[in-house]
C-alpha cells in the first residue's frame, strides 16, 4: 500500500509547528510578563527611590532647620541664663561692696567719734588738773604769805619804851596801876608790844593790832611809827569797848580776840 509520504511529513511538520506555537507563545508571554514585572519593578523601584530620595531631601532640609532652630533657642536660653547669672553676680558683688563700704564708713565714723570723745575727756581732765594745780598753788602762796611777815621796809620807830609809855597814860583814862598787868598780858598776846607788828592775813597793825591799821590815824598821822600814838588809840578803844584793860583781857581769853 502506497503512502503519500509528502502529506504525512507535511502534516507532521505542521503539527509540530502547531505544538511549538503554544510553547513559544507561553515563553513570550512569560518573557513579556517578566519584562513587564521587571519594568514594573524597575519603574516602581525608580519611583520608590525617587519618592524616597525626595522625602529624604525634604526631611534633610527640615531636620537641620528644626535642629538649628532648637539649638538657637537653647543657645539663646543658655545665653540669657548666663547673662542673668552674670547680672545677678554683678549685683551681688555690687551689693556686697556697698555693704562693705557702708560698714567701713560706719566703723570710721564710730572710731572718729570715739577719738573725739576721748580727746574731749582728756582735755577736760587736763583742764581740771590744771585748775586744781592752780588752786593748790594759790592756796600755798596765801599760806606762805600769811606766815611770812611783809617784806615792806620796817618803819622807823620813835624812841621810848612802849610799856613805860602805856603805864604813864593809865591814870588819864581813870585806871590805877593794877590795870597794867592785864594790859601787858593783852598786848603781849596781840603783838608782843611791837609797834611794826603786821598781820598779813587780817591786815591788823601795831601794838594794839588795830584792824585796819589806818584807824589809828585818828590818834595821829604818825600811827605807823610812833608807839605813843598807837598806845593812845589802843587805850581809847579798850575804854570804849570793855571799860578797862582787865575787861578787855578777860574777853580775849574767852573768845581769843578783843
């Protein structure tokens, strides 16, 4: 039996080709899908990368700005804090210095016042001591003057014995010789019968110790030097005050003066 070889081969080849076409189509489809996927992936990756890059750049632009703003704020806050602390420190030092200066001024004022008070007290004490010394000197001078006879030249006494002169005058005053002993005792006590006897403390003078001595001028101008003038005045004083020499002597003994 004869075969149509040509038809069978052709039919086989045609069937093979038909069988191969789906595979090719499948491979093409797979390749297309792969390419599409690759392209999508590539595109997606590109888009994602682009988006990521864009986001990163935005964040990078924003973050430094934010960081810089926060840093500036912190720096400003720190600067203000340091400035406030510096002002506080300066104020504290200024107040402390002012307090120190005020304390020093008060101390100086107190020291000056204390020194002034001490100086015043010292001056007052010195003045009081000087016054006391001057008073003591005056008192010593007065005591010395009272105990020392006057340095005036002694007057020239007229001649005659004072007691004899007095004895010769008793009768003219109405007294007997018995009064002479009282008169001697009286004027011995007063002056020692010295015509120039001068009591510097009282100013009494002469034999009868007339106080002051100038009273005796009523008996004579020579009362300083003439015993008779002094005796005449003295006997007249005794007669007028005590009645007699013995009366005057009794009073002198009782009171220490006549």
